[in-house]
C-alpha cells in the first residue's frame, strides 16, 4: 500500500480499493491525504468496498459526501450496497431518485433491489418496485426475471412467479433453478417442481448442484422415497461442476424426512468431505427420529473436528449468555427437551438451532445490523425468552420466522406478545 505513494492516480487507487476489504479505511485515508478523494471512481470503489466489508454507514457517508459529481456507477454502487444489507425501502427510494435525475439503471441494480426486498420478506414493497421497473425494459431479462421469481415464490405468490417465468425471452439455468426452488418452497407445488426439473432437462440444460438440491427438496416435501432414490441415482451419474457437498446434504435431509435414517447415516459416513451443514443436517435427522443422545454425540464430534472455524467462538458466546441471564433472574426452561434431567436438558436448550443461528449472526455482522433467522419448526419457549434477552442486551432487532409466524424481537420484547 505504501508503494502507491503520492504518484498514484485515481484509476490506480480505485483498482486497489476495489480489490480489498480489510484495508479500506487506510486506503480511504490515503485518498484524502493525496487529494484523490475528488475522483468519482475512487469514491465509487470506496462505497462498494465499505459495503462488502459490512460497513453500510461508512458507504453512505462516502456517497452522501462526494464533492465530485456522481455518475451512474455511483448510484448503482449505493443501491447495490442497500441490497447487500437488506435495506429494501432505502434501495427503492434511491432508485426512484436516480431515475428522476435521469441516470441510466442496469439489470444488476434492479436485481440488487429485488434481493433486498426478498431478504426482508417485503413482498408489497417488491411488487411496488416491480411495477416501477417495467418501463426500464429489463423485466424480461434472465437476471432480473430470476430476482422477480425469487421474490414472488418466497412471498407465497407462486402463480405470479410462474407467469414471470413463462414470459421470459430466454431463461437460463439460473432462472430454471430459481423456478424449481420456488416450487419446492411452496410445498403444495412440489410435484410441479419435479416436473419443472424434467422440463429443464428436456430443454437441453444439464442440472447443476443447485438444480439437484431444489429437486431433492421437492422429494422431501412429497415424502416420496421412490422419487428421492431416483434423484439420488441421477446425481451419481452427473459430474458436478461445483459444490457436491450441498447435494449430499440435501439427500441426507430427504432420507431422514422420508423415514430412512439408515441411508441418511450411511450417506453421511461415506461423504469424502463434510461441512457444518452436513453435521447440522445429520444432527437434525437424529432429533427428528427421537435420538437426542446421538444428536448430542454428533454435535460434540463436530466441535472436536474443528469443522466450523467459528464454532468455538459461537459456543463461547452461548455459554456467556445464560450466565448474564441468570444474574437477571432467568433459568433455562428444560420442559422443551427430553429427557428432562437438568444437566442434559440445559445443554440441549443451550444449543438449539435458533440460538446457534442468532449467535453466529451476532459475531459475523457489523454492530447494529438486524438479524433474520428462518426455521421450519416452532420456536421453543426457552429460545424465545433467550432471544428477547439478547435483543435487549445487544440493541439488535432479531427476527425469527418459525413454522407458524414471524417473531420480531426488539428491546427485550417480541411482536407476538408471548402468545404463539
């Protein structure tokens, strides 16, 4: 970085800033000292790098404080930043201002805004944005179309998602995968998801790992071991260009949900490589079949394997929370686990999936950012109390979507009023 010196120009510094995240503050200081902060390209790179590093406030400060005239890239960078940080309304407002000022938008900007609305489950805002973006002409592009399909399918409007899919000019593999995923997310359309998978093959596309994960999920929803077995056989015949582990994890989950714990365990043991999801999926499989002790043993094995680089940090955080809560009069509610002996029970409620997810979110995101956790089972009372406490002590907004509703925790209370 020192070799850049005073001889650096704006283009060189912009390129360096775009390639780093950790040293962006030092490079920002260098830009100010050398007078290169007057270059629009430098400011654009700073906005992008700050956002990628999780520092949205700093990205906003750079964008709002630009002394040089902003160009279309400046606006696009800031909108993408809002999309990365799930600030749907801010992304929409900035997009509207950008259009009013006569700047051109591209499909990547539009897709980023859609991603923001989808991430925060704001279907109404996303639909409003959809209506405004029609005149841009990008609606029929695969990149934007994929974002729209994802928005509507995750919002429960699968028929709208299918309509968009059918109107696309030339859907690519990503679009097909998004549509298959949309069907699998809406359980009653899982059969349509498998048919969409077959249609994709007939159209000449070779399924990738994402295609298989979505199709296998549909088999799980249908509790169809025969179709799941067929899908497993097809995965064996296919050479994956990327992440085969994700497919094996999906197969483990499918076998478990179809009542075949034996094949789930066999597949887990034969995996050449495992990640945290592999362990979590197998642990969940044991839990679904009432094998709590086996689940705890496997969790311990995961800790000892060092598979999750931050698992020790997560566990240390979770160990500290009960101590702080005990001082505030809280005691673990072991009624939510079996067997109900105090030591085993406290250990189990202490490592419930939603607590692990919240802890990971807290140590992995910048201070003040909201946290969203999605699970397919009902949140237990102990976790509900614990997350209320965490929201108060960390000043974070934490949203947990369980099988029944959204729980929005803030300042020690929940939107459900403790009735769910």
